[in-house]
């Protein structure tokens, strides 16, 4: 049995599907009830309460751990999940971390995630840490404005980063869950090229077969929009990266190619596969 947390998200969903299609027994864990592929067991659990995972950890051969917003919930102790996995006899944990743990280590989110990474390294378990950069799926923030007005509105239109397709993260996670060659490694995951928001808008237009206008926002305008759904501190942190990426954040990593034996998928490929969201 392989346990996948965050199983209904951009990474967990394709990971769960791929594992099930390959014939593996899978338990999909999410905070809310959700549809899962045929043959997949589903558990509703809140990772801020680590004991909620106990029913599925015993006998599991691997755990994919995605913490997301659970890192900073009141009273959360995310590193406790590592200890519970070890106590249950789970031999291998693959942790979805963040590139920012290395490139911007002083941020509150990154400090907490570094603590989880350290707990995993010190656990005695087999482990792998995945550190993706920006997700191609963040472009879904623009889906409504593209559908209703044919517009992508974003700051820093000509500043890019090598965004990674969540499907590639899922494929790497699957390899690390199943293949002994990838244990005890830290993998930085990026797309194949630096791509700006303006060029992302062009790729969406190509996928749609219809024009999409790019409107450049000021930083203040972008922050006002982002803080409708994000804490102000996280909005500022994200805007710092988008507006002034470091050399490390501009680097195209070889790790997807190294693990999967193929190049990472492009943003244009992601847009073509997800074009229905923009129609």
C-alpha cells in the first residue's frame, strides 16, 4: 500500500492515478471527501492532527507527504507526521518541499519546511525530498479573466522563471516512491526553460486558438488581488520571487531529466492539456 496525502491537488491527483494505473494499492488522503480512481481507498484526514493518518500507515510501504497549508495551522506540528510514519513501520517517505528552502531560507514557511526536511533526514527512514519551483498550474489564477474577458493580468510581465508542470512532479514522486535508486536524495524540479507571464499568456492563446491580451499589474495591484486568498506575508514573498528571481531560481535543473529519462514538459504542453479551464 502506498499512501498519498494531498491526493486531490495538482500533484496528488495525477500521482494517485498513475500509481493505481500501474497496479499499486493506493490510499488517497485529503481533507475533504472526493472522488478517487476505481480501486483506490480514500481517507478523509486533517494533517494538522497527525493521529488521523494512523489507520493507513500500518502496513504501508511508502508515504507521499504534501503538507501545503497544514504547515502553519494553529498548533500544527508537521514534523510529527514523520515520527508517526516511522513508528508505524513505513520504510520510505517522499516529501514535497519547496525550492525556496534553499534559495530563500529565511522565510517563515521555508524555516518550517526545513524543519520537516531535517526530521525526515534524521528519522532513519528511506527518504527523498522534492523541491519544485513555481508551478505551471499557478496560471489557473487567470482562468476566469481569460474566460470572461480574454485577459491575463499579472505583474512583472517580462520577468520569468522556469515553471514546472505538476504532472512532472507527480512522475518524479512516483519514481522516488518505487525506485531504490532515488532514495536519500534532494531533487530540484523545474520546467525546461524560463518563461515570462507575457509568454505564458501567448501559450494560452495558442492553446485556445483565440487572442488573449496581457495586462501588466503594478506590484500593489497584484498584492491586493493575492491577499484575497493568501496571507499578506506570503503574497509579498511570492511577489519578491516573481519580480526579482535569484540566479538559483532562474536555473533550469537537470533533475527531472535525470530521474525520468526525458525532458520536463513545457508550459505550452501544460496549457494545451488544461485548455478547458480557460474556455
